[in-house]
C-alpha cells in the first residue's frame, strides 16, 4: 500500500492541490453551477409536462394548506382556494395602510376585527335588534404568518413552472394571486412579462420552422419581423391564445403599476395591444382601439412633461381617439362611454396645444366641444361614474378659463364658473 502511494504521490498531491483551490470556488458558486446543470438537464422552453409537474406540486401545497382535497378543475380552484388568497392579500393591504399608524393603534380595533377579520360572514343583524352571537375573529397578522411559509414554497414552484409554460397563461395568473397573498405583488411583473416573452419566443420559433418565410425575413427590419410575430399570435394557432396574450399585456400595464415604473416600456406594450385592434370593422374593436389610444396618449403626455419630444406623439394618439365615428352599432351604455372618451381625448388635445403655446387652436377646439357637453352630462344618460372619476365638465371649464386668460380675455374668463 505504501509502495503504491509512493509511486503515485505526485498524482495524489496534484489532485489534493486542485481540490484545495477548486472547493472554495465551487462552494461560493454552488447556486450558479447548480442552475447551469439544471438548465443543461432541462433546458428552458415550452415543456408542458415539466410545467404541469411543478404546477401540480404548488397546487397540492395550497390545497393541503386551505382545503381537505385538491380541486378537480379550475372552476373549483377559483371558488375554493381564491377566497383564502384574497383574505391573505387583504391582510397585506391592511398592514400596508396601518404601518403609518401610532404604535398603539397599528393593530386591528375591535370593530375592524368583527367587520373584516370574521370567520363568520353573517356578523350582526342590520336593525341592531335580536343580535346573533358575535362571530369568531382572528388576528390577521398571526393568520398570515401561519400560512406564509407554505405560500412562499408554492410560489417558488409556480415560478419554476413559469420557465416551461411557453404561451400558457395559467401559471402567470397563479403567480399574481399567490404573490399578492404573501405581500410581494411585484412578482406579478415578472410573471406577466415572462409570459409575454415566452409567447413571442414560441411564435417566432414556429414562424422560422417554415424555410420560405425564414428566407423572406432576412431582408426585413426588426420592426417588420416583430410584426410578423404578432400576426402569428393574432392567428391564435394552438397552443397560443390571442385573448390570453392581450390579457397578459393589459394586466402587466394595469395590475402592476408598470406604467409608473417603466413608462417607455409601457409605450411599447400599448403598441402591441393596438396591433390587435387596428384595421377592423367591428365597432367593439374600434371602441377598444380608441380607449387604448387615449390611454397611450395620456402616458405620452405625462412623459412629455419631462421630455417634450413625446408631445407630438401624444397629440397624434389623442387626435386618433377623438376622431368621430358612427358607434350606433354598439350598446347604448357603450355609446355613452364612447362620448365621454372622445370628450376626454379632446380635452387632452387642448392641453397639448396649450403646452405648445397655440392658444387660438386650443380655444377653437373648446368652442367646438360646447355642442358635446350634453352628451357627457349624466342627466343625458352619460356614465355618471366615469364623469365623476375624470371630472370632465370641471376640466372643460377650467381649460376654457385658462385659455381665455392666456389670450388676454380675462373678463370672459372671470365669467366661467368651474366649481
């Protein structure tokens, strides 16, 4: 034995020296190396079996946490598991608001416990007489901590499944629900943006499978190539769902606060959405197009306050949203919303011209809008809630007064009431 060791001593020393240097590096980079190994064994892409395996693990964790057995289908899931996740999300919202309270008042009051954190939804009789027994209540913070670890474990499995979900939307929606329940709503940005990227990547690969199309794409610009990808998504060939893709884009914008976090990327998302609604004869699709053009215009207008170069683009979007069309083919309530939408788009056109210093053109638009005031007056059947939310009539009078003042017509401006 000693003879064998002596004969191979230099090899043994070489191996020992190698591992003496390699082990610290391997230990410090163990997560990266494990990730590379995992990707080598199971490359990221659309792999439904792997996705389902991770999703089933996560679903099982949540079912064991909240239910006696796993829901048989998606409808049962939404009916049985979603209420628990919503309750957890409400706890997050409660402590987010109460975090600024005094130390003594940061915990739920007796009324809040019985009103919001009751195990029994029946609570008290509305007339105040013949009251039933007070419902059993729970401490929201303790209840949240009780389920936190299980939800985080489930969220981890859902995020793994997301890598293999391709154009399937269900995983992204699961992540949105669970991440909100563990007070990490920003995870939804990752979920929806990954779903969008996965769908586009899958569509691009499907396009390039055709050798003739692959040759045609060589001489095209990146924008033309991407239009081809969106056209493939619009065709809705399984497993791609056009409806899911559009919903993912809208949820990324509206459910995550993405517009405020990343306005320039949000502008590109609006461009993708509008691709699916332009050049159509369907009145409902045209209504959606105008709605998203208005929203995109508002985003660009807000960006122009910091970078004036966006003002002209904002004006183009507002002009497209305000362009008159015959919308009589859609329902009356939608028609009323359409009138409010066009009125708001014209108000933003006025703001753009005021920012440009073109006060006369701004006043011309305001004068033409006088005939449309009754269309957005709730007494004429316009959507009252929409008008209250946007203060359209108030904004109209305020902008008219401001325009007259800038034109030096102060006496006329003083006659306008905008309370």
